[in-house]
């Protein structure tokens, strides 16, 4: 998958828009096979629909139409104050209606994981298959789960109630860091925040890193601090459903060396869900898992819908 970024046409960066309520638009971009089975793609945090670039080639080869949305507040989609995770299934269901889709599959990466769970709990009849890569877990589902998150995620807990302007320095730093070429950063520095597998993949395969950082920059720049903060808040608030409500089976891949979202947090989730499959990838971190296992996640979907 080293060539996803080169193979994705440049025009895919330009979004389409759906006005689902007065003054509120949802931005989306399509990847993969335009005539293939529809797969809703839910990006990570902080990111955007452009993260779908990493799945473009695999989706095209498997005959899947990847429909990547910017969540409200991220990228080009308008911010919705006070939204909850349980609001998403209705919105994505209405979006599918707008596109003329009866059933669809879904793939969530990192922060997109909880949105897969929400749909699997609340609109299971609309779903054909579900995959998650290195997914976040709603913290309401795991007592003490904050200790398994990266320092950046843990920092959101005390700071998320502050005015959005207080986040400006941190988001500016994050946006600037996304422009860096990892190969130029001393290894002992990257080793502080990344496991070896992540460093190896991202340093040696520049196209993949470029796809990730362009998506992050788009996600942050679109709606400003308030939008980015609203998307983060969703992970910490009441999701509006319980793990036992997830009755559509979800296939989930997670690395045992993930420094961003620790594996114990995911294992605790699966201990409470009635259905689903967790596949643990030995030696994999957060970024390397998302990139290397994307074809497997899409292949699972392709097999389910064939």
C-alpha cells in the first residue's frame, strides 16, 4: 500500500456537500471504485475525509465505493454544538438516503471507531459489514480507561471545557508538526512517542506519512478550534447506548504496541459486547496498524457483501 497517495486522483481532495439542515452542510469525498458496494469511511481525530486516501487503491481493487465524510466540526463540515455519538447513526442514515443507498458497510479508523459502534447499535438493519482499525473506545464504556490513552488524549480531559481559544497554541503546534518529514527528526525523539513499527513505516514510506498529515491539516484548518474540540468531546460524553446494544458484528484490528489507544481499553469493550471479533496484531502500533491492515479490513467487508 505504499502508493495509495500517488494513485488517488488529485480531484478527490475537492469535497461535495450535502445540506442536511438550514445552514448545516456535511462534506464528503469518494474513493475506490465509483460503481462498487458503498462503504462509509469514518476518519480519526483530528483528521478529515482525506484520510480515505490511504484506502483508495485497496478499495478500488476490491470493488468498493468508499464514501469519506468530514464529521461535523472537522474539515469542511459545519460545527454542531453539543452533539452526541448517538446523533451520528441518524445523520449517516439520512446521508445514505440522500445518496440513494439502502444498505452500506462502514470502516472506522482510530477516532472513527466509536461511530462504527454507534451505527452497529442503533441502525444495524442498514449495515452490511463493519470494520475498525486501531479504534478509540467511548470512555464511558471503560472505568479508568483514560490511563490507556496517549498523553495528548489524556490532556483533553481537563482542557476540553476551556474556551476554544485556549487550544490555539496546541492545535497550531499539531498542525505544524504534521508538515514535518519524520526522516529528518532524530530517532531518539520519535521513539518517545512512537513504537518501532510506526517509525519504520512512516519514516521509510513518505507517501503514507504525507497522506496522514495532509488529512490532519485539513481537519484542523476547516472549522477552527471550536469544531475540533466538539469532535473530541464526543469521546468523553455519554454515548447514548451501551456495549450490549451493539448487535451488528464488528471486526476490529488493534496493535498490541499501540501507544495512542491501549489494547486493554479495547479488550474491556469486547468483554461487554455480545457480538464482534477482535484481532490483535503483534508488534503493531497505531499508525502502522491503520496503514498495513487497511486492505484486510476492506477485504473483510468485500467478503461480507459479495
